[in-house]
C-alpha cells in the first residue's frame, strides 16, 4: 500500500481477489446487482489489455473505494495508439469527503501516462461530472440522443407534472405514428438482409481496416474486441448482425442492437460505404418496429455519418439540450504532457453508444 501519511486512506493495485469488494462497492454506489463476473470480464478479459485498477483502503485495510482505467486501442489519423477509459469511480458512503475519487483518478491517470497513453476518456455520468471537471478533465462536446417513437406513452411520461394530461393524447399520437410507419414496410427487405452473428471472425477485421475513418480518433473494432464487448458480456443483452453482399460472401457492414424493456438501442455499427450505412439504419428501424417496441434510440454526435441517415428515416433530434437526457458529455484528461491539443476538438472523435463505460445500454 502507499499514500501520504496525512491521508486517512491508502491505495494499492487491485487484483482478482478484489472483485467481490468491487462488486459490493458498485452495487452500493449505483444501486445495481452486478456479480464478480462483470469485473472479471471488464478488468481481466479485455483483449486490448488488463485494466489499471486501484482500490482505496481505510486504516483497517478494508476496501472503501475503487477506480479503474480500462485500455482501448485507437487509431489517430490512421496510426495505432493506446488510450484509457475511466471506469467505475466508487466510494463507500462511509468514506466520502476524503478525496478518494480524485486521489484515485490522479493515481490511475499517472499510471496510464507511464503506459504511453495521451488521454483518458469517458462519457461522464451525472453524479461524477462536476468532480471530473474539478480534477483536470475537460468536457469537449456532447453526443445527442436521437429517438424514433413507435408508441407515445413512454415519451409522454417524460412530461413531468403535465404527464397525466399529456397521456390523453396517446391514442391520437399513436394513430399518427401508424400512418407514418407504413413506409417502414419498404425497409423490410433491408432487415431481411441481416444475418445473426454468433461470433465475430477475421473478416470483420478486414472491414474495420477498410472502413475506419482516416482522420481523427476511432476505437479499434477488431474481432477479438467485438466478441469481448458485445458477445461475451456476463449479461449477454446485445444482438449482433451482419450485412453481406448478395450471395452471402462479402461483408458490407455489421450492427449491434439491444432490445430491452420496450426500447431498441443502436449500440454500434460499421459500414463499408454510405449505401451500406443507409441500409443498416433502415434495417435497425424496421427491426425495432417489427418487435413492437415503444421507441428506438441512438446516442450519436451530430457529425457522425449515421446521424443524417437516421434523420432521413424520420428520427428526431432532441429539442432541448438537457444534460444526461438529451445530450451526454464526452470528457477527456491528458495523461502526459505530450497529449496533442488537436484532439480536444470533438469533431475528431468518432464514437458510438458502445464506446461508453457500460456493459449494456439499458438500466
């Protein structure tokens, strides 16, 4: 263990024996029911490398805080680099106001810099956002939540005190949605062109190499990472699809979805060209409609090439910019002095919902 003598807590590197305590902390802090399997999967089984995982301990040696940086290979202007995603900042309620969160963040950031990483990054949550900003992080932009509603009641329930009155409009709105959605029948062929992916293989590596943006920063989507991120998760909530050339030979693109509790999430996708992207977006919308869901959502930056494709299909951008509902902040922290300032432009980051620190998109 190490830490200054005037600090009420010490820290050490976390290992497999700490998964149970990390799960306890996570469930306490976030009101979830995660098991040790989640932390073994996230911290030890990532094909891009093991997490820089740290725990804080009180004077009796009990774990009272946890924090990790999870590695991710990126391409920056086509060149391979390593970055780290901030993950699972947790402090036991009995040990708060001791600067454990900021202290562990500093420790993990320094370790990431020693590994050669320029940046740590995250889609920040509501509870930790201000703490991040006070500790050297910068919010460089936002991703917006696009929505396509098939039924109105869930959306009307978000109207706050006006919700009971607004719910009376549901039958009229649903009738208008049914008229609008008649055109989705034309996209049935796009959905039928998708085939389920049981495991990603090397052909998906070729697609990434051919289709990844040549400028800016994009997380590497090789088949090992795709299997780990979307197929081998403990919860197994995502569905993976391939779009192939006629005859089923060449790979035109892939799509990851999550359909839970009446909502369809566009988790991730990759397209060989814009025609393939348009087909994938139409197929996703048609799939969500065919499943009888309430709505479909996609968290994307305005400069993402899928955004105009979805808007053309009748999706709606948020009317407001309410943080953590309409838009979600993307934050970065320099891990070493050589971090290039050009990366502080949000337009250089190519992101999907699957790039956030969440095993699954639904609650």
